[in-house]
C-alpha cells in the first residue's frame, strides 16, 4: 500500500454567529473562522500534506451572507493542496444547497472539490475517499456504513472514510448515527484504513481507526477540546495521528465560590491570568455570600474585565451571589434623611428569601458602590 499524509478537519461552521457576543466581538469572531482556513493551509504546507478533507458542516447553513462564501472560497483557494468538502447536516446537498448554487460554482477555486456522491472517489494516486455526504438534515440510515458497504478490500489502495454524524449509542437508538463498531470491523477486514467524522465539535478518538477532528475554532462553551486539526499518516502500520492547534478564540466557564474579599481577589487574579482576553468569551458561574463592600469590589473588577474580554457574562441559571451587609456597613455610608430610610428599607427587604430579596440586596450593593463605599 502507498503511504499518504493528509489533513483531517470538520465543522468549520463558517458564518456562524455567536449571538452572546457584543457586535464588535461578533465580527472578529466570524472573521476568525475564515482565518482558521488560512492557518490550516499553512499547516498543510509545512507538513507536506497531500490534501485536506473537511468532514461536513463546512458552512453553518445553506442560507449565508454571500461575503462568507466569497471569503471562505478565496481562503481555500490559497491552500497549496486540494481541499475536499463534505456536505453535513448543517449544509446538506438539498435543493437549497450552497454547493449546488451558481454562486458557489462561479467562485469555486480549482483546488476546491465537493463530495456530491456517496462511495469511492480517487483523491490522490493510490488513495480513495469513501464519502458519505448528507442530502437532507434527517437521513434515515447510517450513511457512513451505507457508503462502506459498497467497498471491497483492495490491498493496493488506501481508503479514507469521510462522514458526518454522532456516533451510535444504544440509548440514543438514532438510526442516522454512525455505528463505529461496524466501521472498525471494516478496517479489521482491510476494506478501509481510516475514518474521519464530523459533527462532534471536540477532538476525540472514538476507536483505533476513527476520529473526530473537532471544530478548528470553538463554537460553544461546553466543548471539551476544540481548536485543532489532525495530520494523519497512513502506511503499512497503525495510523499516525498528530494534533495541531489552530483556534484563536477560547470560550471559558469560570466557577467560583465567593465568601470573602480574598475570594474576590482570587477570582480577579484568575481572570487577569487568562491570555488574549479580547479573543475570549467567559461565562461566570458564581455562588456564595458577600458583604456590601466585597460585592462592590467584585462588580468593579468585573466591569474592568468586561472592557478587556470579548465577552464576560453571568451564566444566569448558575449564578447566585447573595449580598449580606456586614455589621456597621450600612451605617458607615454616613447617609441621612430619605437616603438612610431607603437603605434601611432595602436592608430589611434584603433579609427575605426569593427574587424580591435578591433584588433588594443587589440594589443595596449598587447604592453602596455609588455612595463611594467600594473605594
Ligand atoms: Mn457541526
């Protein structure tokens, strides 16, 4: 068998909008997905890869701003090697497919190809892809094993399966998910050599010959290990898979239990230590109880970080920081007259449970801060 070295990637989700980002960061994030294509091309050149396969969800949807398609195709055209695109569940080959549009064909660079048919297709000398494109968002069977079913063993050729979909689990029972055990059986029988799957956005080796490269640029806070592409070398031995970092953005979940000034300072230090905050979206999951002074300090520090980060926001359903005025804190503000009456009322209401109590404590915290108590 001839050896081959290629790049495996998937789930570019080009045109995806991160709605939780402010407009300024949203544009930069959208551009980052295009820039990732260029970095993938640089890795292909540096590694001497023969081609690139993208295992589905190249585009976020079939209805995209035309600037996304134009910029993506231009970036792909700059790659020094052929790029093979697989239609996935987000960009299926249906009647409205981007891949079948006049606009796509007119702008398609000569090195960019689309898998429009299931089954074997020669992509390099002695190398075939077993393609499993999606034709709708809801196929009724395991397209990957359907495609493999037509492949006979041929010791003289390398066979790379390129498919899309969740891996099958007994409890999902989903007909369209990929039965990885069957893929591995085909590998053991010498019918295929490797399988690249899209759909799962975190990098993951599912079995000896089956990998999800994951998305090259993070798409959700819950992803375990996004931001990579795989360099795959196939020859006479086992597959050799090397991970390369591509992603420029990071989505973090930062958790903290806050009950003292030291806890607030510790959280502040953790946020300060995160590199490239302008390309980072943080969801905060904060719990605990703080005095008026410490809560005001927290709010000030978060306001500062909010100016630096792509976005920083409270993850509402997981955030619950109560404010409990410490002894003398309210009196220390030196308020008199109606202002003091308001503070006393809020302090009273703040002792109650529920949303009303929380609102009163938040108001008290804000009033404390605005009165100069945080200084
Ligand atoms: Mn996807």
